[in-house]
C-alpha cells in the first residue's frame, strides 16, 4: 500500500511539474530555435519522412511571406484557378501562412522540410467541367467544356548558372533575378525550380523539376514528366480524352512505398472518354424518365420528386462506367425504374454528361524519369481516399535531392566551393500563376 501512495504522490508531483515547469533543460536537449537563415545540419541518419525524429528537434527558419506575383489570370478556357489572385489577402482566406523551413544534409543529399498553414486542400488541376461555374475574375464563357479547379503548391528556386534580370543578380535579389517579362525567365543565366504540387507531382512522390533560362523561359527538365494533359483536342475547352477504367490505381512512390491513387482526383489507369454529352443532357432531363426528377436540374441536387444527391462533386469519378451502371440499376436505388427506361446509348451519354458535371481529371499521371525524377517528396497529405471536407490546417512537405545530380539542368551544392546558397520560396493556394513567399533566402550548410 505504501508503494501505491508513493506512486500517487510522485504522480501529483509530475502533474505540478507540468503546470509550473521550473526544471532546467537537460544538456544536449536544447529546444529548437528560430534561425536567421535556413541552416542544414549534417546528419548520419537520413530524415526521410516528415515524421523523422530529426525534424522535431531541428532549428527552423521562419519565412515572412510577401506578395510576389499577384493579379495574374490564366488564358481563355481556364477558369476559377487563381485562389492566390490577391496574394496574402486571398491565400487561405487571408490567414498568415506561418511558413517555416528546416534542412539537413548527408554525404549525398539535401533535405528540406516546409511547413505552412492552408486550411483548404486543393488537389485538382484543370479538371474538365461541362457548363461549369463562371469565373468572377474573367470574362470568358463557361458553356461547354472548360478547365477548372487548381491545386496547392510550393516552389523553390536555386541558381544553376549566374542568373540576372534588370532587378539584379540572383545572389543579390534572389528570385527577382528570374522574373522578366512578368514570367519566370531570367535575362541571362539559368535557375532551377523545384515545383511540388498536389495534383501532378506528389502522387508519385516527387516535386516537378524545372529550369528557367533566358531563351525558353520556364521548361521541364530532361526526361519524362509525371503528367500529360488529358485532352481530346488542343485547347482548354476541348474536353477530356480519358476517364478512369475502374482498376485499382497502385503506384510505387519514389521512396519505394506503395500507395493507391484516389480516382476521384487522379487518373492513372484510363480508358477513352466516350459518349455524346449534348444527347446525355437531353436524356438526363427527359420528362418521364430523366434523372433530374430526383438529382435536380443540371444535377445540382434537390429534385422535385426525391432527395437524390447532387452530381457536382469529383467523388462521382470513383464510379467506373460499370459500377455506375450497377449502382443505378440496383433495387436500392430509388431511381432504378427511371434508369431502366433508358436505352444503352442513352445510359452511356448520361454517364458522360454526369462526369462533366462532376469534373473529369485534367491530367493523366505517369511515372517520371530522367532529370524529371530528381526531387523526391514526402508529405502529410493522403491521396488514397481523399476527404476534402474537414480539410487540414498545416502542410508538411519534405523534399530530398542529391547535392549533385550530375544533370546539367540542376543546381549543384558543391560544399567544397561554397556552403551558402541563395534561394527563393513561393507558396500557392489553389493557384499556379500567383504566389506569395520570399524572393531571397539563404541556405547555409553547417560544418560536419
Ligand atoms: C426517384 C428518385 C431518383 C431518380 C429519378 C434517380 N435517382 Fe439516382 N439516386 C437517388 C437517391 C435517393 C440516391 C442516393 C442513394 C443511392 O445512392 O442509391 C441516388 C444516387 C444515385 C447515384 C450514386 C451517387 C453518389 O454520389 O454515390 C447514382 C450514380 C445515380 N443515383 C444515378 C442515377 C441516374 C443515372 C438516374 C437517371 C437515370 C437517376 N439516378 C435517377 C434517387 C433517384
């Protein structure tokens, strides 16, 4: 019994120690501190995950985000894709992104962890919507096919060859040296762009690897990119070429771990998109057996006869053509008699029409290779069964790259030549044209 009292007593002592923490920090366990620049410590164990122990103890650099490039719109056909149009005041509803960066290196690689706040997860890029919403910032029509929805991104820029613009040199003004003609394009020299994004690079566990130079502007590195446009024609109003084929979308990420891509947002295993959308719209609104009776005019839900759900969410892409038919024909579906009144051709057309309401993924994904597969990513996002509704508050993105890739389109971290490297960092919320961030930061490699 005495022992029990003793334990209870010491537990009380522990509780009060939590409330009034006078205890000095034990030597060797100094809490992480904020540093003036981004400092990379030498590590012998690779901090390969966002949850690696190193990161919880590492010092951090807090980046003060500023408006970098704002007020930009996409070309015709690309609508509602500029969530960072007003910069800081529109990024995540105007909340401070509180961007922090941490870094480490080992004998072969650099590791950079970026953490920032963005309350909404945006995960698509140029999805195909039929008669989608108008863009309040743009004049172009949204009738027929348009490309809509965008994703969240972070990008880093390092110098490859002495780059400059009228603003100055990269070493003096950072990213401003790569901005010219209001594009990512230095006047001279070359800049390396690491472009992490949720729609096109993270699915395979990479950041996009790009180069900006005076001749071509911004271009992807050599090798195969991780994506190709899902386009039946050549413009952003041509409509989709493919849809999901219904097979599980297994991928092996760059880190070697297995993952499954959610077909609501990602298109990997594909089959041609067929069907006549205009005829599908007519059949959907058929006076006797049209789906609109329950699923609402244009599929917005709240029909006059029943409480069929809206068809305007990307989750409809989780039905393959076959599982869509099975669901609509099932005895549990209130609209099964309406469905069975449709001819096989009408069914195909109606499914295509409904896909246009839900939004077909705008890109097909593919395994990147060559210099396009240099930057390996890990993050705290889940792409398997994506649930956008509760959102999340903080992104954690880890980028890993070889100090020297050996590819001519990449920046080199040659620590015998220099231990300090100027870089820029940009954040995008539901955008790919406007960004906030910092033009000039410094990465310092600390001695081994
Ligand atoms: C009499 C009302 C009614 C009609 C008419 C109707 N539905 Fe439905 N539908 C529902 C209800 C209620 C649900 C939700 C329960 C369920 O999934 O079965 C639903 C759900 C669905 C779903 C699943 C949606 C999801 O988000 O998972 C599909 C697919 C579907 N309907 C297709 C059709 C098609 C195609 C037509 C026209 C041929 C049609 N429905 C007509 C009532 C109806």
